[in-house]
């Protein structure tokens, strides 16, 4: 009898400690979103792609869950919004940093290109000076 009672207690404890699938999913999504918020400033473009794939997988899981409570659905919607806002903010910052680097590189390339055209630039200065002298000679009369 004592064995049966102990087995029943263990069985009840196991059942009580198991979370429903919806609750486990909300916990997993919350943990994921909090991690992205905390580490998103450090993500590269490749890391953002990986994180977005993980997010898509989590969203597929949500579609498969049928027994979500209204509270869980609201929490999932809130976490989705929080994730989207984080992606826009931190992903945009990352994109702008990348764009700034690209513009710097483009500026250097343009500078080098103009230097390469430098010999033509010197020729055009000579042409401008010759043109100015010709203009000043127009007003002079020959005696």
C-alpha cells in the first residue's frame, strides 16, 4: 500500500510539473525575443538572417498549437510586435552602419577615380588659363 501511495505521489508530481504546450511555447518565444533585444546590437547581417529564420520556425510552431488560451494568444501577439520593433530598430541601425561603410568606400573610390583623371584636370586648367588670356586680349586694340 505504501508503494502504491508513493507511486501515485510521483505520478501526480510529474503531471503537475509538466507545462502545457502553449505555455512552453510562450516561454520559448519570450526567451528568444529577450535574447534578440539584448544581443541585437552585435548582430551582423548574416546573424540577422539566421535569427529571422529561427523566428519564422517559432511562428510555424505557433500556427500548429490549437489549445492556446486568449492570454497566451495576447502574449504571443505582444512578443511578435516586440520582435518586429526590435528588428526594425536594430536591423535598421545595422543597415545604416553598413550603408555608411559602403558610402565611405564609394567616396574613396571616387577620390581615386578623380586622382586618376588628374592629368586631364591639369590640361583643363591650362585650357582655362589660355581662355582667360584670350578674353583679356579681346578688349585690347592694336596700335
